[in-house]
C-alpha cells in the first residue's frame, strides 16, 4: 500500500503481528490485568486503572497496578460502589506512580463510581456521548474523559481532554482493550466498532510511523494519531489498530528499524 508517497509493506506488519500479538506477550503488558478479569463489569474499571497508569518503566507500571488493585480488594468497581468517598481516599493513601498521586487516583475512582451509578457502566457512559456517524470514537472518548473529570479536575493528569490536542494514548489504549477481542485484547464493549478506534500513539510508535511515512506531524499529538489511524485504516479498514500492540512492543524493545524503501526490519 502507498501512503504519503511511500509503499508500506503489509507483509512485514503481518509478520510482526504474528510474532507479538500473542497471550505470552500480553502477560508482559498492563493489558494482562484486564484479560485476567472474567466479569465484564469489573473488567472495564480494572482496564481503566491499568490504562491510565500505563506510562513509565514497564516493571513500575505493573507494580503500581497490582498495588492499587490490592488496595481495592481486587474488585475496584465493587469497592467504589460500596464505599464512601473518604474510604476510597483512605484506600489510596500514600499511593504514587510517577506524577500520579493518591489525590488524583482517588478523584478518578470517585468519578468512576459516580459515572457507574448514573449510567450503569462506563460503557454506557461512553455510548451516551459517542456518535456512530463519526469516522472515529473521538466524540465518545471526549465525553467519557470529561465525565471522569479531565476538564480541570483533580484527575486531570490521568485523563487529558482530547479536545486540547493530546494524543490521549492511554485513553485510546483503554478503548482498544475494551472494544477489540483477539489473542491480546479481551473486549467486552459491544456498542463500538473496532473500525472507529484510534491508534494509541506514544513516542516510540510515532517515531516508527514517521519513518514509514504514515504521518508527517512533527509532534506526537491527536492529529498525528488520527493521521496514523487513517493510514492503517487503508491497510485494514475493519481494524485500524490491529498492529498497535506489536508495533508498541517491538519499538519499545528497540528491535525495529525502517529500511530506505519503507520496509519494517525486525532485529
């Protein structure tokens, strides 16, 4: 396929997908927490916590998610619905993951509890704001983030407002986990189509996509994420984020290079 004047080799992407998109690799990723949760109602809250903390060193991410889930008795949805706000804050006391502290996390958890009480689930909250006629899930993503407190609330660092231009990697990562269902992503949300997902763009994947000619954007922002998504949609219209997990892990492991003719080379 030709994108931005360059031929993108789908065969190399498919080889990468086959190598990385497997349960064994998923166990080394925060998605493992969502995968381990059999109850879809709990999974959407477990997944949100794992996604919003998915930045920094992988080992620390996994430790932080394990820590907060233990504090919430392994069932964060049940915990926030059965405890008062001061009890939620007490459970988060002294929690810290890089820039996220106990105040931000407890604010997010209380907002999750309120959203679930009002709408029944985070899925229903997302669908309320989503516009199926839109090419992407950006309307639903924006509405969900705002209901959970991104617009100036204490949880703002954990949930950036998509309207302000951030690539919103962690929120898009969350939607990938909740909507897709394959050897890595557990799924559970039936009301959104995988074809409308946005690539969870981080600095590693953005650099590879720039080299592949999938975006010309000079910064890793929402416009770059949308450009990359549109490029992948031409390759795989029904599932434009299909290659995200493999690209993210191979680039993070520094095993990827891009040849002059636009082929992905795996060391």
